[in-house]
C-alpha cells in the first residue's frame, strides 16, 4: 500500500514515540505495532513482523524498522518522513539533555534516575519480544523456535546469528514437512 495521505499520520506516530521512548528502538516496537497495525491498519501483523526481522538482521542501526514501515506505508515519501520524525527532533533533544546531564553528572538524584531506568528498559525490551512473537508466530513451530532462540542467546551468550541460521534451517525443514505455512 503506497499512499501519500498517510504522511502526517506517520510523522505523528513516530515523533510521539520518539519523544516518549526509553531504551532505544527495540523498546519502541510495541508502540510502533499499536500505531501502525492495530490503530491505523497500515500493515498486517505478518508484514510488520517481516519488517522488524529485516531491520534486525540488516547491518546498521535497528531504527531501520522506522524507515521500512514508512516505505511500506507510503513509499519513498513515507520513508523520508518516518526517518526524519524518529531521528530529527529527538536528536536535538538528546543533544541538549546530554549537555545538561554532563553538567550535572555528580548529582546523586541523577545517578538514582539512571539506575532506575535500567529495569524499565529491560521490561520494554521484553514487551517488544512478546509483541513481535505474537505478530510472527502463528503455529507451534514458530513458538518453539522463538523460545529456543531466546533461551540459546540467554544461556550461552553467543552471537545471535547462530540462532538465526538454525531457525532458518529448522523453518525450511518444517515448511517442507508441512509443519508450517508461509504467511
């Protein structure tokens, strides 16, 4: 679907998410899903999950997801609007907040805030994992692969590419055996 009339909606969805984000791009995925799939219906669960997967395996920043969503919704103009909304204004805010944090680096209350944010970020990343799993996994084999990959990475602390490669191989085998379908 390529519709330039969605540019304002894309701008609003991504700029509001950017200003209220804590924990980086991965922590924003549930809000992106809510805005793009649930509220506006601009993408399906499957196409959203595919965009997230592509953004995660591609080299570069994981905020590539925003550009992919913009491209999917409104072509090149959507890509540009979405990317500028997620990077531009929040980048300026980060610059000024960073300067203030540097000046106040010895303050105890600032240290307490920084330490309190760590568990929040972890919770947001967990929420992202759950949203993506619900969007991508529609069969038992998908849930098994998701849990296995998460367990492997958490337990062995190895490069996630090994889990991706194993998942691709198991997925191909499961597809050829008829245990899973392509959405």
